[in-house]
C-alpha cells in the first residue's frame, strides 16, 4: 500500500502519523497549496488540470495508492482521481452527504458523484452513512434521484426520516416509496455484518474505489468543516476490511480534516458561508482526533491492501 498526501490546506503534512510517513519516504507529498483557492468548494478547470498533472507526475511504485487531501471542501477530487483509471469499477462512498446535486453541473464538492458517473468505467456509486438535511425535500435541492431509481446510485442513510418527493421513484434496496415519501432504510437499525454481506453481493464490478469523508463520523472521532453524521470508526474499519477481503480495492481517498477556508474570490467565499454549518473554531487539541482517526485508517489500509 502506498500513501499519497496532497497538501491543499496545511491540515496534513505536520499531522502524525502522516508526517512520519512523509519523512521516511513512505508517502508522496504533493504541494498544491497555491491551487487551493481555485479548488475549494468549486474547482476551476485550469486548477484541476494543473493538480492532475502534478499527481500523475508523482505516480510510481507498487501497491494500491490511498490519497489524503484535507478538508471535505475538496471532495470533488475523487472524480479527478478516478478519471485517471480505466478499469470498470464501483465507488463505495462513506459520507454524511450524498454529493449528488445535478445543478450547477460543475466540479464541486456537492456534485462530484454525478461527475464520476459520467466516466464510462464507473458503473455505480454506493453512498453509505448520510444523516444530513440533503435528504429533506431532495428534489428541491436538485438531487439525482433518477440515478437512485435506476440503480446507478445506491444510497443508504445511517439515520434519516422519510423524504418528501413529488416524482415516482418506485422501490429499491435503499428505500420504498409510500405515496409522496421515500422511506429510507436506516442502517443504524440493522445488523452491520448483514448489511456488509448484502453490500458486497450487490457490487457489480470486481474493482472498488473507496472514498471516505470523515464527516460521516460523529464529533468524538472527527472535526470537520461540515455537519457530521453518526457512523462509528469501528463500523468504517470493519467495512474496509470486508470490502478488501471480497473485492479488489484498486485505490482510495480520504478527506474530512478541518481547515480554515481561504478564498481569493467572493463567489467561493459566499458558497462556503451559506453551505457550511455555523462557524466552527476548533482548538488544536480538538483537531488531534483527526490525527487519531487518520492513523487508524492508515493502519487498516496497511493491513488489508497490497
């Protein structure tokens, strides 16, 4: 297993254990701080091309690469990372948000799932863990419910009440429609091992790309720029182990570290102001939990990935 750090916001290079891996030469570190203002929340095409060139030039070595890149404000980098591959794959996505909005059709942290589904080798995205308000009247929020109905997106909330809808979406493994409501399966009420067995059986490809936004976890296990869910780190590690045992994880990425948003233009600053929850000012000791969780994830990846 190879580690790669993309330094966009300063949240990772000095964080243990990533610092030790970088200093020991066990992790590539790509300096992209100068691109961050044009990538945060919404990616400009030129900044994204420049970043892709940088991590392509830094590629090399054997083993599966797992990339850490800081705040969930940059989660749309998943689509750029997956675009460098060509093997048919399924993306398994742990997040407190579905990241499935259809408008605007840009490369942004709330819409990257749709950009990924535009790639010919991405067969399906499975999103696990949302508890957020994105599922409240999702049509009003431009949710891609058509892809959920058609099976290209499978969405399993950790805990969420029924969603009010006007369209007809039938029934899938994720929900059943009763009148004007989608009644989601709540994984918090299910046996996790049984769900993971079902998950593996319904992945249509040999290869899996794993993407984790740590805002899927509760406040005791992460401090992020977004509202957070209720999945536990133990659930997450167990899922990684199961997926690695029964499918081929060909790559992955981790985001969800906290960093102070900095922008060079009012457009992105306004998006961050309205989209982020009330401003969080964590202390350094509060952020230590992110290092602990990243360490646990690295230990897990090292055990289960070649």
